[in-house]
């Protein structure tokens, strides 16, 4: 029977897909199948045997500085792109976890903490440029670990016969100390509990990064809202031309979209980290100890208002963008109405001009009939005169022309009307 690979053999993204899979299934694999399988085993907890001390640090790693940080920590570049790895370094178990925008490093030792602090001390002056510290937590774990002064400590009972206490304030040396006291908890179970507490604090820190940004943009946001109110007031009262209002709205819209693009990722990330904090706290099943506030309650009551501030600022930006769009629609409607009125005036003017042209053409037509009749009578006068002289027409020339004049005028009038009707018919067909 083919032996399945051990979990340790598939830990880390650098490990190739197990060779036995194609042989058994006999079919091609999706290129992301291996990554999807490994994600279920990502970031495994470290088994903790008491007494122990854990140093947990989180670093912001912009511009892909995570690989440089990995090289600094392990003096190795072969696994710099890994999402997670666990190694033994100088008597410590070192766990590396690469997240979307930060890296966490966990140092687990069974001593008094000297090994972890010595390792960090040697690396202190070698951190890559751009890497900044987000959190530094030191967890003391033991059967009789100090739980701090009850007057300042925060924490309660966790599932698995474990108590936790923390002040959530860095000490003089920069470390935020947590104390875990456990009796009878298994190493794997204790590792999961400690990891979830540490992750809750790290994710809380990441969620709160949106709060300073929200506070910084609030004055600018208020100024933009006031500018929009002034523009809408001008739009209502007609204190400026449409072009001036349009220029102002376009400038305001550009500033709003720039602001929204600046904060979109950070605010969205804050909400996502807030959800992760809630999930980690729910998994602790913490119970209250005396009058001491629970860790879960403390984190929730501090995190919720901050996230509401972030959400409120985000909602204000969205509402400002929507209001600017509505103002542009109102201005567009006003411009369209003005254009329609102008077009109606143009059409009315064209109708009046066509009516005048019709009257003029009718006048010209009447004059044309008279003129043509006059010239035709002049031409007809020559044969009429000859016929009168030959006594073919028994009357005078004047009388004959007088009799012919109405018939000639009617013929000219009828001919002109037929020509005009034919022209209009051709224009209608075209």
C-alpha cells in the first residue's frame, strides 16, 4: 500500500505536489489544487509544553520586503516567498507567517526568555529598510505564571483549564506582556489557545490602523461636504453660470474620488480584520473571573467604536460621492431644459421666417403673373395688330387685347401654380 505523505512533508509552499497523486488518479491537476489543499494546513499552532515563553512580533512589510525580512531572520533566501514555515534556530522554535500586508514571527522557548531576546538583539540592527514594527507580545506560560495585579489585569478563563491576563499596554522595554496559567491542558490544545489570543491582538492592531486615517481625513471630508452644500445652494439660487457650477462640481467630484481611492483599501481591510478578531474571540469561549474584565469584552468594547468610526467615514465619502452625482444630474437637467427652450425659440423663429418667406413668395408670384401677362400681351399685340389690319378680326387692336388679357392672365396663373405644385411634390418625396 502506498504510504501517504506526512503533514511535515507538505508544510510550506515550496514543497512540490505529492508524486503519488497523478499515479493514482491518472488525470491532470488544476494548477491551484495544491495551494487550496495546503491552505487548510496553513499557519499550524505550535505545541506548547509548560513552562514556556513566547515572543510574538508582527511587522508591516510594504513593497515586498517580506523576503528580505526572511533572509535576515534565517540567513536564507530559498524560502523567502513562503506563506509559513517552522524552523529550529539557536535552541528556539521559530515560526514564520506571511500575511497579505504583514509578517508575524513567533519565537517559542522553554527558558526564561533570554534565548528569544538574544536572537532579536542580534538582528536589531539588520532589519531591512521599510519594515516597521506593528506589535510585540511576550507571553509567559506556566502552571503558576503570574497573572499580574488584579486591579490592572484583563482576562478570564479560557476553554481547556487556562487563564489569561494582560494589561494591553507595552512595558518600559516595549513588550506587551501576557500571562497564561494552565493546569492539565495538552500541548496541542494549549498551542491553539495561545495562538488565537495572539492572533486576536494582532488582528485588532491591524483593524485599528484605519482609525487614524479616518480621523485625518475627517477635516478634509467636512470641507468637501461644505463645498458641496455651497454649490447646491448656488445651483438653487442661480448665483453663477452653468459653466461655473459645472467646473466646481467636476473639481469636487475629482477630489472625492481621489479621497475614496486613498482610503478604500485601508477601510475595507479594517472591516475584514474586525471580523477575524470576532472569530478568534468567539473561539476562546472565555469566562469571567471575579470582577476582572474579560479579554474578549475588553477587545470588543475598544474595537467596536473604532470600526464604527471607520464605517462612518467610509459612508460619508460614499454619500458625498452620491450627492455630487445627484447635483451633476440636476445641473444636467437644467442645462437640457435651457437647450430645449433655446431649440423651441429657434424653431419658432424658423416658422416665423418661413411664414414671411411664404407671404413674400406669394406676393412675388402675383407680381410675376402680372409681369408675365404684360409681356405676353406685348408679344401677342403684334399678331393681333396684323389680323386687325387684314380685317380678319372685326374690331380694334385695343379691344382685341382687352378681350385676350383675362385669358392670358389666367393661363399664366394656372401655369405658375402647376410649376410650384410640382416642385413641392418633388421636395416631399425627397
